[in-house]
C-alpha cells in the first residue's frame, strides 16, 4: 500500500505514492539537483545563501544613515542619547546658534574646512587623506549611482580645490 510520498521532480508538486521500504530506496537514490547546468547551480547556491530573500547593492539602503538625514519617530524616547535623538540634535543646534549670534559670514575657505570637517591649520597631506576618505564614502558608484551622492561629490571637489589653492603658495 502506497502511504508515503516521493517527489517526481524538482517542482515538488507531484509525488509517487510508495510503501515505506520503496520510498526509502527511492529517496536514497534521488538527487534534487540532477539535470541543473553550472549556471543554474551557481544561481541556486547564491539564492540559498540569503535564504531566498531579495538583496540590494551595497550602499543603496544605508545611504541615509551615513549622511545623517534619517528621521526616527521615537515617541517613547528609546533613542535618547544616541545619534538618532532628534530632540538632542535640535537642542545642540539651538545652543550653537545662541553662542554665536552675530558671527561673521563664513568665507569660502571656512566653508570648505567645514565640508571637510577639519580645522585650520592643515597640511596638504592631511587634506589629501581626508579628500580620499570622503571620495570613497560619497562617490556615486559606491552609493548605487545616487544623484544625491553625485551632488555631494561636486561640493567636495569644489571645497578641495578651494583648500588646495590656499595651500599651494605655502608649499612652493
């Protein structure tokens, strides 16, 4: 009497009904991957490595976290004291504005230093190192071709040219 199911093919929709002895023999010789090409087998391996879940290119989903433009709705205050604490960030910005109420308008060099997150005095070598770091972080290719990353790279390149022009006479 055939009480046990044995798959007919890879779709696992049709089954043979066999007795226990024959289903054991059938399953011992049956190969789920029989008949697959090398490419199909490679795809199967890649798919099962992520439990058949969808994946995305590096940098596409996490770009907001790197740029700091993420808003987390936190009604219970769990993010308090972390980088996601919006209230603390607002307070810091208000405090910074209050401490410098009549600051002079920033110069192009000061704006460039702020973009590079550096303070004067700087050396050409330190500038180059920081520029390479920012390029690796914000390059459009590293961020899935993002238009936002491309715009950020233009700002970084302009700031680099400004700072480099200011350092060039000192080094010659």
